[in-house]
């Protein structure tokens, strides 16, 4: 019996007036529709209100891990990769996902990055073919031995120019993590064990003064308050003003003697046989990277050792990297640094921010040189490859070796990276404890992977 027949019968027997019958029929239709919708969501791997609910239905074929139809993100923390994916599903672009994940890492990985860190970035617009570098400006000191924070104005500037979602939307997840708590993961736990309690208590210590272990819950309500205030900022300059004022008060300063000067400018580029290489300008390591690549391409001898031995006194700069990509060929690479593990070790009590020790005399070029290779625009299926590395003073050699390995691959393999199991650049080794993130767009698919494999969680849809 149809719902209309049911309503008609009810009127005939006097069970309900006509208006009530129509109301009952409408409610039953609504209930059936909702039931079908819920069933469809469950069959596609999602449920109401979960991450999967915004993803498109499965297409009927599958790919190896790290290959997606629309977009993807890879970062050192699973929580932040998931947050970036949520921003992509919500309609954000690679800039929204990358900036949101970077702010998340500022909360959950304070040993490597944070609001006190210095940021560099490289954004490639798949539609226009243009590549833009986010530069942090010259390293400046807030106080002797303490670097001037530039994270908020830099990330806000990048988002204001290229983002799609509202700025407050990007800060909601990181603010919630700082306020309600996050679990200490393995990388942070290792850094805490090596650091000891100096400079990190009470933020990351137990009641007995010992550093938190893996799986422990940490909160940072002061940082949450700073992020909430940053969400209300109308301009990139204002995004960091409240933080600077609080930091100056903590340090007993009348006011900051300098202001961050992040900029967006055209990326450096180098034409190669298979397209164009883009990277960040000085004072990053980008110019050095291009010199190494150009020298190797013009050399007839063997390429230099990608992992030269380090002097015994060499100190590995601490940095954090992440990458996002979509199937249209847009890529964002972000790298940030406190200069060493937990930076200066100075924890601001009013903000929950660990200040860096990255100042004017620091070796800023030792960690920042993200790289993007855009294939020839004459090719209708142009590949876009992004590489970003951290964890080694020889980062430029690692990056140049990775790119040269990609350029030297057989043409058939280079044209179909999704058919290989090692990722877009093939099987590579990183120097020491280096981490190399790889993202690529090819044939309307997004690819993400890392060297060493499994070091960095990825998400996509």
C-alpha cells in the first residue's frame, strides 16, 4: 500500500483529518529518506557526522596506499594529517589543508615547530602554473638568544592570498587540541626523553616533574587562548600582534624592537630538460640547491656523494615539514624550524609558546629548500612533483639527489609513477635521520609517500 492510499483510507474511516494524514505521510517519507541516506553513508565507509561523510562515493576501483582521486596531505603527525584531510573534504584547497595542519603541528609537535618557529613555503598553482615562495624575512631576535616568532603572520599571509576557507575555520581544530588535550606521540616522546625536564615543565611534565611519556595526554590552554585571538585577526599583521605583546610582557620588555616581515614572492626557477624546477629564494638554501642541480646536470662525471660525512661537531637543525597536493597539480610544501629541539627551551608562561633560538647568526639555510618540478606545459598530462626534506644539515644534497634520481628514471616509469611501489621518485635513501616527503599529481590523481617509508602518516580522499 502506498502512503497516499494509507492517508486516503485514514480519511475514509475517520481516523485522521486530511491535514493530519498528509502530515503523517510526509513524516514517513522523511523517515524513509533519512534511513536510505544513513545506509548509503555506511556503505561508502562513512557515518553521519564523521570524517567520511563528506567524501565522494567510491569509484569502483582501488589504488595502492598514498594514491587518491582528489587531494592528499602528508605530515609527521597522524592527528594533523587527518585535520588537513578534513579541511580538504570541507571544500578547502591545498593551502587551507597545509596551513591548518601546520597550526596543528604547532600544538602537538612543540619540539620541532610552533608559533615561535620560522616558516618557509612553496605553493604551486596547478591552474595558472605559477609558483610562489613564502619567505619569513631575515632572522631577527626578540631578545638576546630568542628568535622573533613569525609563524602566525606568515601562515596568515599565505592563507589570505591563496586560501579558500575562512581563517577561523583553520584554527578551530588546533585550538581544540590545545584546550582539550592531545596524546603524546612517538616523535614527541623521544624528544622529551632526550630533552629532560629543562625548559618544558610544567607544560609537558608529569606531577613528579618527569617528562610525559608516549600516550600521555597534554594540554596547552594558554596556547589555545592565543589561537582564539589569532582567529579574530582581520589582517596577517594583526595575527601575531597579540602574541608579541604577551611575549614582551613575559620578558619584561617595553615592546618588541622588531616585527616579522614575511613576504610572498615569485619562486626561484631553473629550466631542466623535463620541465622547470622551483624553490625558495635566499636566505633559504634554495639558491644552493639550484646550483647543485645545475652543476650535476652539466657534469659528465659522477654526481657528488649525496650523503657526505659530517664533521664530528655538526649539530642537526630541528625542523618540521609537511606537504599537500591535489589532482589538478596544486602543491603546497611547508617547512618550519625552532633551530634545535624545543628551540631555546624558553617557555612563555603567558602564551604556552616555546621560543626558537633562530636568530641572525643562525644557519638558516641549513634546513629550508622545498622543491617543485613542473613538467613541460606542452604535455597534456604534465606531472607535478613536490619534495621537502628535514632532519639533516645536508638537506640540499638529499634534495638534489632525489630530483636527479627522478629525472634519470626510464621515461615509461617517469610517466606512470602510480604503477610503482616506491612513490614518485623511486627507491631512495635519506642521509642519517633525514625525512623526505614526496607528493605528485599525475593523470588526475594525487600521490603521497615518504622516505623512509612509514615515517609520516598521510590522508586523502
